[in-house]
C-alpha cells in the first residue's frame, strides 16, 4: 500500500508539473506569434488592365487585443488569399485585412468568427508603453526563410529616428543590429518581454534592420478605430539646416540663434504664412537646433517633424520664426495627403486610359525602373521622371502622365518611334495636368488631328487623325485582350464614347 501510494503521488506530481509547464508555455510570447502567408498578384504597370502572376509570400504577425493580428502592409497588399498559422504548429486559418496603412507599412487582420477559438491559447502580446533606450537588448522573432520553425535572433537598439519611409511617408523607426531576413517582416521585436516594435525590413548594410515602434502602432490603431486610416498631418515645406556660416551671415543671425531654414515654402502665394529663408526656431514649446532636431527625452533627439502630428490642430501647428530680423509667432499648415509628385500604388489598382494604339497612366514609383529599361534614353533626355523625381505637386491633383505600354500594333503608328516611358507634355497645345485632364482634353477635342507632344528632349511629336484613332480603340482593345477602356477612376471622369461624335446617316 505504501509503495502504491508513493507511485500515485509521483504520477500526480508529474501531471501537475506537466500542466504547469504547459500553462507557462501558453503565457510566453511565442504563443502570440503567427506565421502569415499571402498569395499576391501585383499590378502590371505596362499592362495595367491585368495583374502579374500570383506569388506566395511569407512573413510574420502578432496577436493583439480585440482578437486581431498585426502585421506589415507590404505582406498583404494585393493579396487574394491570406492565411495565418500558429507559431507552434497547427492548421492554417483564412484571414482578411480589416485596416491598412501602406504609408507606414502596417496592417490589421481578422479571421472568420467561426474560428474564434484560434485565440483561446494565443493571448495578446503586451506592448511596451515607451520607446526603448538606445543600447537596449532586443530579441527579434519570426519565420525567416530557411526553415519552418520560429526563429529568434538578438541584438541591441542602435538608433531611433524620425525619417522618411520608402513610401514617402514619415514616421518613427528603430534601427537594430539583430539579424533580420526575408520572412521576419511583421514579426515582433521584444525588449524585456514586451513588444517594442514590428520588424519592417532590412537596410543595405550588414546586420542593420528596422522596426516600426509601438508608438507608431498605437497611433495607427487609434487612427483606424473608426474604420478608416486618415494618415499623419505633415507640412509640405522643403527645409535645410542652419549650420553654414555664410548662410547665417546672409540672414543676419546672431550666433545664439538656432533653427531650421525654409528652403521652399509649401505654396508661393502672398497669404501663405511661411516664406523662403524664414528660420523656424521653435515648434510648440520645443526649441529647434541647427540640424532641425528637438529634445524629446533625456537621451533622445529627433527631427522637429516628429512633433507635428502631436501638435496639429485644425490643419496647423504653432511655430516661432525669424523673418528679416523680426521674431514672429505663426501657424505652420499641415495636411494628411501624400503630396509627392511620384507616389506608390499603395495597394490600389493602376489607373489607365486607352486611346487608339496608346495606353496612358500616371507615373508611379513602382513603374520607374520598367520605363527606364524599356526606354533607357529617357534618363539622358531631361525626362520629368528624373528632373522632378523628388518633387512635391505644384497644384492639387498634379500627375506625370506617361505612355505606359508599348504601342498596340496598327498602321497609324508607322514611322513613329516607340514612346513607352515618355511623359505627355500637351495634347493639341493643352498642357496636361493629370490623367483625368488628358481624358477630358481628348474627349472635348473637335479638331481633325490629335497632336501629342512629350516632355523629353528630342522626343517625336505624334500626330494622329482623331476620328481614326478613336474608331480604332475598341478593335485594338479586342485584339489585345483589354476588357475596359480605362480604370474605374478614369471611367468616372467623363462620358467615354468610341467616337467623339457620331453624325447620323442622312
């Protein structure tokens, strides 16, 4: 009896330890990390009515409050199928995007309510309430290529900055020296066991990777709480530092004055509150130094633009500036729209319009390399895609409109060089402002000929018989498998007709 009692006690103790171990594992961060797999079909810039072939891409996500999964937008942009799978193994579950911010590369996923028990053993991963200190130890977790299991690499926080993302948006980012590889994107970086940031990507240098910090994540979650992402308010000015001695002398500044110089105001009209060579010395109650930095914590200086979203009220932020030796209080205008002239698709389908043998689209960031490969001479011919590549728009709605596809085969193009990748300057003398304006210009034209001029040096001017060009459009579309004459946004710009006007038979 005694032996049997001892054996029963050992069995009971073993069971208790096993249950305790399982409970401990369930409380670990690994249970909150999931593998994300997407089947994506990216836009096809040269055939914008189609998509590229489907490709399966993999990455990582983390469970957060509200039975949601946080990951990076570039992993689920243009996804036709999305699946999540527990990090410790298990069946894949179908997911869908419920919110997305391509500019700062964040996305929220939800799964079918019928699969709600997916979260029973996958608690939300706790998020850090503050930025980590530089030199903090960081553990990066995810599902990089080369294996199927959860991977962990370690390093330190190297730098924190407020900078431009590849999309043209600005945000906080954390630089780490932990090894980050394809597949890690969307995975958590942990400091003291809490989410300090989401893996965003790699830099070109060895052992340099970037995180989107929890401060950005929290702002994103607040923004999309109403079901829509509005984006960050930011100014459209161009700035330069105030370190050069000759520049300071030209502005008549005492040595004690520090600030950032307005190189180009957001607008040139007389009523605009900022002028060229204004020196902005403070934003809110924070002094700006000669490199455009402000002190935001004891050991952290960031670009003064970091404070703009936090201080913005009614489309502006309070600043102090010096103009012609006078100190002034002013309001810096800010907006949420991306005002870059050349933007990215950001998860949207391409815009396009077909007219005869030509297909037109706005120039998008993802298409630039394709145009330069198809028409390498454009690089040396003052193409606006080069000369204005970093510009902001000069007026609302400005776009560079380009011939985005090789000419559709037709005898009316005989003798003309291939214009793919060339920017349209004018149609029948009317300067083209954007794709909608091009459509409206063509639709409103009654002339016998359509004359299309391009912006590149040495580019041929193309002249077509207008009626013949319009009549050829639908047959060319049928021959080349083009289902619609334009994208939805363009089809809504004007009433499109196969022929500009039809004369009734007499």
